[in-house]
C-alpha cells in the first residue's frame, strides 16, 4: 500500500478502535456491541480493493486483539477482519460510485453476520464457548441491526476520506463526504441528489440570464 493509504488507514482504525472501546462498549446495549472497527474496514475496502482490504482488516483486528480489555487469543479477530476485508474489497462499487444503497447495505449485514459466525467458529476451535452462553442467535440479530443502523453515518465518510487521499477525481466531482453520504442514503429511493443540485444550479443560471436580457430590453426601449 502507498504511504497515504497506510497513514489514513492507521489513523482511522485507531480512532475507530478508541471510540469502540471507550464509548460503544460501555453503552450496555443488549446482545452485541456496534462494531465501528468492522465498518471502518468495510469503507476502506470498498475504495482500496480486496488486497488492501485484507491487510487493513488484519492490522485492525490485531490491534483489537491486543487492546484492553481483550480477553481472547491474539490473532482471532485479526483473522476475521482479514477475511471480511478481502471479501468486501471484491464487492466494492464500480468506479467507486454508489449506484444503489441496497448492495453496500447488504454487504454490511453479511459482514456483521459473517464476522460474528467466524469469530464464534474460531472460538469454538480454541475452546472458547462464550457465544453459547450469550446466545448466538441474539448476537447475530443485534450485530446486524446495530451495524446496519450505524453504517450510513460511517461508511460513506470513510469512503470519501479514502478517495480524497487517492486524489480520485470522483471525490472532487462529487463534492466531498456530504454528497457521498447523500448518495448512500438516497440511492435506494431512486433520488439523484447530486444531479438535482447541478440541475437546480443550471436552472438558476438560465433564469438570471433571462432576467438580465429582459432588463436590457426594457432599458433600450
């Protein structure tokens, strides 16, 4: 990975991990904990692709394995996020543009379910049966629900930041993170917020030109 990718990915992963450990993990929500780290890996993988997504996922998972109050074997969550990051990179939007909200949201749900199942499966192999006591069904449902609710506010912002560090002309044409987020939220309804803004600006310019022409005509008379 290039230097800008490494620096941005490291900063975002560290921030996500700190917020997850210090804020989200202390909310005492029923079932799973909202996985901000997973959503960060997904957003970066959507832009950087499968190979970078796998590296970022492995590094993010390893930090989570080592950060307190982790009580599981180191490398367990690193394996999970490595696999998730690679698969999410394969599903990245064409040309980095979100044409529909359904596909990325489906990836978020699949990642939440897959990461929970894979984490529990690896735990079963090493003798960790905590998921059985909590209830795997409850963990799957709450993990998917929390991540799905959090994703529209996290993934578009991560993608916008990643595209800017890549000097991607799409990020400049889209107008930044606000348009990316608007496209994520509105694409599922068929609305074209970015195109509507451009159309309104063009219409306003035509109206100003026509008014100026009428004013000049009146002055000549």
